[in-house]
């Protein structure tokens, strides 16, 4: 709850930050050897992709996102290949 309150206090226009984080998304893809990298902010209901590399998406319902799992438990979470993971049918 504290994370959600902090995020709402910023009162961000997510589309405004797309260019600011573009290089970070590209670097993350390069470092991890992936074709896709997204910089996301997640509120109560929505995952907002404020910047990305390899995939153009602005938002999705939180319950459909992979990133929601990283904040649910607070532990390390990795999906090696999303195409082959049973948790996330494509």
C-alpha cells in the first residue's frame, strides 16, 4: 500500500517520460540479451509502460502483467523465456 501511495503522490503523466527512459530500456535489453525490455510503473489496476525497447505498449491490466509478480512477494523473480513459461500462456 505504501508503494501505491508514493506512486500516486508523484501525479505523473506516464507518456511524458517515454524519451527519458528510452536509453535505459535499450540498455536493459542489451545487458540481459533479450529482444524486449520495458520500464514499467504499476498502480492498483494498471501496468503503465513508460518506455520500452522491442515492444510498443502503453498499458495493460495489472492482472495480465508479468511485472506484478515482482512486487507481490518482494523476492527475486525471473522468467527465463516468456514464450515457454506455463504461468504466462501466450
